[in-house]
């Protein structure tokens, strides 16, 4: 038996016409000799998606149908009703085939109409869990029109991997648990790919040169691009990552410092342990001017969730790439973006591949994370506000061992001034390994002479040659303590610093992130961390847009929130590049700002509040602020205290409703009703919890789940009394707060985020 599956997507408003066209032609398909089945299935998650399924006795019957008038008539009917697209996503399949290559599994199950909402709540979680299973690629949920019958149609690398997963009895609870009750009575069919494709593939008569389709194309597999891809994949969004480098970097030629806020992000993504194991803690800094120590500061501050980590960027990329692989996505290396166009429905990109060919990728959105020399930025015609600034100096980097009497774990800055003007600088950052440092200093004059008096290009300049160990030693002799010796030069380069920020972060369906959007000096280690936070801010919004449940202005908030932060960081890094960092009286606050722990989107139109007594919440986190973690929360059935982060961790918004002993039974019932209403309004994208004060009575509600603020730490940090609420966004920032609880104001705020949800 041979099966074909043709995917189509109706133009807006043409869904009824597609069904009518199918009704016109279905009988004629059934009359073609050798036809065993013909059916139009609906995409259960996309009201405009359709799949035409036909099954045939053999390849000859299929070939006769394809070359005959019935297939031509089908193409003629659906062509004006459906969106242009590439070849369908499914090959020709054989149910009785064999082999170790890709297989497709059709699981037929019944979902009674009264339980449809329950199934749709559980299915996205199952799909997200499946992303980490070895061998699993993707799946589509289909429904038979006018019926309770659904089909989970999944693609696996091989039959062996699928059968191995099925054979593990734990899979039912570990992955399929949320929809397990619906899987008690199923019909399963296994299909293998017909090696030669069964001849010419089915067509609707609108062939296009599109070889790949995805929800989001991410250009660049650096820290920002990998972060964006991980966050999209965690939310079940199909994405593709390309990078023009054939192999990832393997030397410490880029960022080292990982900020505290980035560590919190990595905790959410599940990679913080791997990062700590591979890095070292940067415990403080010291600054010397003309050989005299001007200040020393410890970075091991109480109250920080994590300290400042030293980790080379190639290790960061390795860790994030491995995490992305657990979600079923691997960057395509040696693939370079050539060009793209965009329209109202998506982006069409041309990609040069490692084998010298080209392919076309169709995506709903494109995210440019392709660094300082961004092709995406170039194709969009983005310009740097005020022009791209360039430091006149050339700098050199080196990875060396340094023998001296300096405290471990400290970032060291040595400056030399003449008549109040800085004319020499040396920065030494600890690396993992005994006495190993990354050093940055001014390049010897001969390198500038090699440019012929012309500006050297920004970035690393391989054409100028590599500095020697003698060059490093000369810089140490001039600026470091007497007797300092360098050895074991592993790597070195000359580079030029540029700085600037683009005029806009978004153009239609295309976004720029990280160094593609802003360039700045390495002072403070801001580049990589800021790019990661750009991606962290954008990805959850983009996921809602792909799913069709984002408010119209949600994606605009990426630029609104992140560009002011980029401007501030670029300006601060330029100011710090050649100073002794003593321009601030409050060094602790400066460090917290550098670590992004004070980052706030308070001016964003996407945050808000309704507070009857503003003074009562004066010291509490404001809308837009990072939501601080607290501990000491108790939940019935859990034998240890919880952190607030245990409740907010995940890919959805979290609604925290507070009630103390003054809240009466009616107020608690209203809270339960509000939670149910919020979940309906947001397509189940909000998790809710009731936080009870130490003396509040247990309400006995089935939902939302209750936790007790046993030591009053939540009340102290968040300033709540009586009743109140905080809505925490997926990126960990406060989206909305009210005291007392204001249901109408909350609903209005949610409309700013989930305007498309129904």
C-alpha cells in the first residue's frame, strides 16, 4: 500500500472554499483505479491548514492518478484558494516497507467533543516533552472533519528508535502523561519512505523553489542565536539555525564574563550546572593607575543568586548547542544567508550551503543573530544612529600563563596616565587553569604601521599577523608589577573596537539581535550577555506570534524594551573603556548594573499596575522590574521549602495572587474565578498560584494551587497586604501588579499581550 500526504494552507477566508473544492473532486479520486482511500484532514492547531491523504494499491496506480485528469483538476481547484508554498512536507510512503531510514507513525485516537479542551491543554506539553527524545523529529496533529477522530502523525529518524521508545514503559508517564487517558484505545500504523519517491511527487500545480519550511529562521549560531533557538524550541516552535562558520570556534577569542542575570537565564534553560562546572568564579576586581592600586572590590556580594562566572565563549556555545540538540535541533554549519525577501505572511531566504549549492527557506519570521558583520543588518539597510564609531587604537589579545603575586579570581586593570591622559592600558581576566589569563592591551606600533595609515577594519585582523609572547611581555613590563612573567602563549590576535547601535531592531518580520544590533567595547563584558538578553526578551513573544495568540503590538515591544537598554550599555561601555572606573561613588550599584540585576522595562507600554496606595509598594518590584526570587514557600505534600522561582520557572506567564488573614471567603472564591477566566483568555498560557500569608486560612480551593508564605518573605519583598497580585512574564520581569486585586485591569493588561487568544 502506498500513501501520499499533500499539505495545503488556505488563504485568509478561503477555508470554506477549500472544503467545497474537495467535495467536488473527492468522488472522482475514489473512482480512479487502485485508490484505497481519499480524505481531507484538518490541521487541529491551524484552522487554515489541510492535508489531502490518498492511499493506493501500488506505485503504478499512484502514477496513473498523478498523470491523469483528476489530479490536474484538483490542482486547478485549489490553486487560487491556497497560499503559495513549496513541495509538501511528506514524502511518498509505504506501509509494508523496511529499512533503517526515516519512518512516519500515524497514531489514530478518539477525542470526545466534551473532552476536547482537556486534550488541547495537554497536547502542547506532550509535544514539548517529545522534543528531547532521541530519534524524534516532529509531528502534526490532524483531525477528521465532522468526527472525534484525531491523528498524531510523527516523523522519527528510524523505526528502531521509535520502537525503543515505545518499549520503555516509562514513556507513557514521562512524555505522554498529559494525554495518556486518550491513548488507551488507539490504532497505530508505521510507514517507511519509498526510496525513489514513488515517481513524481504530488503537486497542486504551484511548484516553487522552496526546499525547506520552518516557523523561524535563526541566522547565527553564537550565544544570542542559540538562546533564541532554545527558547523557541522549548515552546514547541519549529526553528532552523544556520551559521556560515563550518566549525564552531575553539579558542578564547571572544567573551569571557557571564553575568549574574545570564546565569539566572541559564538556570531556566537547564544549563547552569554545566556552565559552573566548565567555568571559574570571578571574585572581584582591582584597578592600578601608574602602578598604584586605586581600588579593590569583592564581587561576592550577599543576596546575589549567582556570582560572576568566567567562561570562554566557545564553551558557552558548546553548552547551548548541546542543550539545543536535546530539543531536536542542530545548527546547520557552513550555511550562509545570501538574500531574503518578506511579505505579509513570511520571509523567503536564499541560503548558500556547505556543498556549494543553494536552497530556499520559507519561514514566518527571521531573526538575525549574525554578529558584528551582520548580513541581515546589511540586507535590511539598517544604519547606526550617529554613525559607527571606531576607536583609533589597535588592540591585541592573548591567552597566556602569568606568574605574579595577584589574588586568584580577580579581574585586573592596569592603566598608565601622563598629565591626566590615559596612554596605556592592560586588562587581565582569569581563565580556567593555573595562572592562565586572557590579556587585552594596546597593540605594538608596528601593527598600526602595517595599515599604511589607513583605518584597520573592526574586529579581528588576521591579515596583520599575530602578536608574539615578546609583545605580551613588553606590555606586562610596562604596566604590570615588576617581575611579572608571561609564558605559554596559546593564541593571540590584533583587533579593532567599533561601537554603535542600529536605528531599529525590527523590520516587518525580521529582527536583529546581539552584535547585529549593537556594538560596543569589551569593557564590562557586555556584548555576549546583552545579546543573550535580547534573545531572551524576543523569543517568548515570537513564540506567541507564531502560534497566532499574540496581540498586534506584542512584537513591537522587543525594540521598545531592548533598544533603550542597548543605547545605555553602548554609552556606558564607551565611557568606561579608558577610565579607572572611579566615576561612581556607589561601586556596588555599578556592579549590579553591569550584571543586569537592575535592568527594568518600567517605561514599556507592555507593563502596568493598578495600586490604591502607591506608597505601600514603594520598595516593591515595579512593573518592568526583574521579579526577585524569595524562598521559604510551603506547599502541601512537598517536604521541603520552595523558591518563588520554582513556581515561575517555565515557558508561560505566572500569576501570583496574594491573600492574608483579612481576605474573606467571597474574595477567595473571586480569585478562583479570576484564575479560570485568565486561563481561558490567554489560551492556557498563564499558570496561577495563590500565595497565603502565615495566618491566612486554607481556602480549600481546587484551583489555583496554594502555597504558604511561611516566614513572610514574599510579603516583605513584594510589599503586599490584604489581597494583591503580580503577573510575572516568561522572561522573569513583572508585567502587571495590583493591590487590591483588580480583575478588570488585569484582563485589560492581558489583552496587550494575548490580543489574539480566544
